[in-house]
C-alpha cells in the first residue's frame, strides 16, 4: 500500500537541513515530489510517497532531524502556524485502506507525543468530530495565542510545548494547493487589491458560485520579493476547473492594473487534475501515477 505524506515544517533557509532531508528520503527509497522552502513564510513543505511503512519510518526520522532545529519563540513568518511540525496530511491511493492508515497515524501521533511532548490534534478524515471546531481557532491565534492555555488534543499534554507548540496530523482527501503572484510599483495598492481578491474568492465559495465550491484562499505579502500572493487550496479538485479559477483571479487583478507574476504548485497533484493551459512539465513526478510521467507545475 502506497501513501503520500506532505509534512509542513516551520523552518526555512537551511540548505543543510534540506539536503539531509533529501538524503534521508532517498535512502528510504521514497519518491520525492517536492522539498520547497520559503523565506517569507518561514516554512518548508516536503512531499513524498511510497510504501506506508517506509513513509512512517521516514516521518519519524525527519521529525528527529527537523524539530530540534526549530524554536517557535524566535520564529517569524507570514504563514499562520501552531507547531514546529505544523501540519502533516497523509493521502491514500485507495480509500479502502483508510483503516490501515488510521492505525499508522495514531501510532505516529503517540510516538511524537512521547518523543517531543507535543499535543497532537487529528484533523480531516482522522478527526474527532467534537474537536473540529477548536482547530480554526488554534490556527487563527497561532503559537503565541495558545501558550499557557488548556488544550484538548487527541494525543499528548494539555499544554503546548514552549518551543515546538503542537501538531495537526491526519488523513485527508486530495487537494490542489497553489500560489498566484501579483506585483505593482505601488505596494499598498497591490496588497489592497489582492486582499480584496481573497475576500471575493471566499464570498464566491460561501454563496455557492459555480467552480468555487471548496476553494479556500489567503492573502500574503512577500516582502523579500515585493509581491502579493494569493494562496489557494482547492479541496474539491474534481469539481473545480483550474483554468477558470486562475482566469478569474487574473481578470479581477487586471482591473486594478496589477502585473501577473506567475503561479506555483505546492506539494503534489494527481495526474487527472493537471490538464490546464497554465501548466508546464518539470522533473518531479505526479503522485499515484501508474506511469513514469512528469509532475506538472503551474506557471
């Protein structure tokens, strides 16, 4: 049974750590889909797939490699975060194996708790339904907001770790995550326009506009690049036309005279979701593809 893991780590700009991560995953015989680090987000997204036992073995070794290098007391970045291992989704190729994955997730959560004294929250398909409402509030407030507060995790202590916070882990369905970038000589103008674009996307989703079901968006300002970023998660990719969504964003921003500066795929994507005029081929592979085909990135 093969699965995909997409752990998000609250660390960036450490080429030595990224190299060690790649070496570790290669030794495990896993397919590396991406290892992406961003200075403004101060975040590293790793995505890899393979045999379920090898993936969870790698997750333990990656945690031992990455978590001790992180101290959230000194961590600054535009992306909301609550933990050193902030969030870690697992995706199966076939939902009939969900029960097996569930057991592995629980065992890994127990291991994390014992190894690092972390509160672990299960989410998405792994979630305790009674605790789901707590997660948006935790994410909104971030690491600093939850310190010294009583938590109600699925595993581990009721207080966040003073350096490493808490982690959100679970099985989720496929999604497509991408960032779209815009620029303008007037930085306040581009920030205002892209914030409004993010609000419009959320409004379209909430009011049931076609092609926006399950589309989530956030605005970020990337100071190192002087660009505005709309970060989009497409949680129902089977019902969303990617080209129509990007065209909507470009049409909206064109009215504000913004320059489109490209887009980027984050993590992995299934082959059936990649048909788009905005996509190009690079050397990374698509997850769960029966063929030796190349991954597609948004440009």
